[in-house]
């Protein structure tokens, strides 16, 4: 069995940052210059030569030659899942850190109008990006099945076809998005003084759709192979680059809101280039090689069947959140701010459970591909025990320290009261969401992304919205309705997912549960 990949240490993180910031092209030029001097003049500087060679080699090893692939078909189940999900969790937390830092820089340098424009554009981009992330999660299931079955020739053909499809989709989203900017801003009732700024930001951002699609797809492929550390390293580099470019393009060379968008797009292309380089230089049981023909029509139907439902599931979640937000807005600023602060506290539970579900999808997918159905069932049982116990413990800790955590964000008494109310009404039931994530990840791992999409639409979108407005009809208009909409929807989701899980094993795999 291959050993589980270990997360890179703090010193290695600093090494990646240090060597990336250094001008690598200059280092190579110096290396070539020393070779020319040695050839023409007989001048030889072994220490300098060895230093440059060592640094370039060290950078390459750190970025591209570690923790390529992991076999989930044997070994301790829970340990594998926890080690595998930890880099996914750190990746999500790093993205949140970047969002906070980027927003702070824009707000401090460009002012409230630009900040509002970025926020408005962010609502549009988040729906599209969530669709990409969902689609890539569906594609990872196909990859994990073939990798688990050791069907490396088919896997190579599948990945080639995926990249061709992604290229076509990225062109469509780029030009379609650019054409639809006025309509999208009008649909959000964007104030007239904000429209030009938001349109400028979106105009640049849509040029990064190619990078967004390829980055999410390539990281999903790596995740299906059992590699989560590479994406974390590359995102770390992209975040540092983005923040540096924000400072450069907003302060040193003040380009306004377009500068903020350019910084983001450039960092996205850097991350996409790094992760694609990794795909083309894998070290393990399977190595990707480009072969003709590049596109195989036989894989198009499975790609669409697995990716689109998973992508639409993410879209439904985003849209339902916007509708619920509209309901919350009717209670005034204190309720709105209270839920915003609550979301920050909730993240301590949400992100670990979400990361665990993503990790479980790859685990189930590989074992389904290897026809190890008993290990599939044991993986789900171990996951249920882990998330129920872990989420209950984390919820207790978050509830106990909620006053201190909320005080980090606000001192407004009404906002604090609403935030604490949300914590105390939802945290005791948050283990239900953990069960949701286990079954969503497991059902996707079986190769079914359509059923989780339907259940998410029914429970998270339709049920939550209907719950809130149904209580309104009987004269109960309270934030308690919102809190319990989440709790009740988790129960509805569990009931639907349990049925789907048992049916999926019986029908798709022909085994008893």
C-alpha cells in the first residue's frame, strides 16, 4: 500500500513562497551565463553553479514531485480519510483568508462604492464558480472509478476528453458571460452608480473563466487520485501572488477596480498553470500522456451525466441562500448583520464537514472501481461515527466560546443578540448536517450525482423557502423560523439520502446493505 501523503511543513511553505517570489527566469539566465563563461573562458564557479542548481531543483521537487497518488482500497479507513481531508480543509480556509484580505485591500484603497461593486460582482461570480466546483466534483467520481479499477488506458482517454470539454465550456462561459453582464446586473437591481464599476470588474473577471474551469477540473482529478496537498500548495502561491498584485495594482500603480480584477485573474492563471503542470508530470501508478484522438465521443455522455447535476446542486444552494437572505433582510440590519457574523462562527463546523464529504467521495469512488463493496460500507459507517462525534464536540466548543468569537466581529448589542440566538438554536443540531455530507459524498462516490441534486433541490431549496413563507401565512414572522428551517431541512435531507444510499447500493452494485 502507498503511504498517506503528509501535509507540507511550515518551513516547506515558506520555502515555496521564497523560491516563487525569486525571479526564476533570472536564476536560469545566470545558470546559462556561467555555462557560457565556463565553455568560452574556462571560468568555473562550482559553488554558485551548485547553489542555483540546488534551488531550482528544490523548488521543482516541492511543487511537483510529492504525494502524487494514494490508493484507498486498503489500509486504515478513518485515518486515510482524516489525513486526506485535512489539506482540503486548509484549502477552503485559505480561500476564506484570501477573500477577507482581498476585500480589506479593496475597501481600504478604493472606498465603499468599489467595495459594493466587488460584492455585487461576487454574487454573480460565486454562482458560476460554485457551478464549476460542483461539476468538477462529479468528474472526480469518473476518475476515481477508473483509477480504483486500475484501468489506466481508459483513465487517460477520459482525462483527455474532459480537458477538451472544459476548453469548449470555458470559451462559452467567457463570451456568454461578457455578453450577459448588463442583464445580470439589472437582474440584481444594482444601483446605477455601482453598475459601471461592477461591469468593469466582471469584464476582466470573465476573462479568467478558462483558468477557473481548468484549475477546478485539474484539482478534482488530483483529488480522485488521492492527492490533496498539491492543490493546497498551488493555491497558497496564488493567494500570495494575488495579494502582492493587489498592492501593486491598487497602490503602486493605481488602476482602480480593474486592477483588483486583473490581480485575481493573473493569480487564477498561475494556479491553473501549476496544477496542469502537475497533471502532466505525475509520479505514480498512472501517468497522463497526450494521445490522438484528443476527444472520444463515447465519454461525453458520462461526463455530462456526472458533472451537470453536481454543478446544478451547487447552483440551487446558492440561489436558495439568496432567497432566504431576502427573507432575513425583512427583519432589518441587526438580523442581517447577526447572520453574517453567525456564518463566520458556523464556518468552524461547516468547512471540516464539507471537506470530509469531498474526501469520502474519492474514497468510495476508488473502492467502487475496485469492486470492494464491503470496504465501501465500512467506510460509510466509520464516517458516520466520526462526523456525529466530531461535529457534536465542535458544536459544543463553538457554543461555549460563541460570545468571545462574536465579539471579534461586532460590539453592536442587537447584532450580538441575533448572532448568539442563531448559534444556540442551530449548533445543537449541526451533527445532522454532518450526516448529510457523509451520504452526499457516498452517493456521489457510487457514481450518482443526479439524486443528490434532486434531494438538495427538495430539502435545501424548496423546503427551506416554503417553510419560511408558510409560517408567515399563519402570522409567525420570526428569525426562529429561519433557524429551524435549517434544522428541519437537515432531517428531510437525511431521510431522502438514506433511501438513496440503500437503493444505490442495491441497484447499482447488487449488494445487500
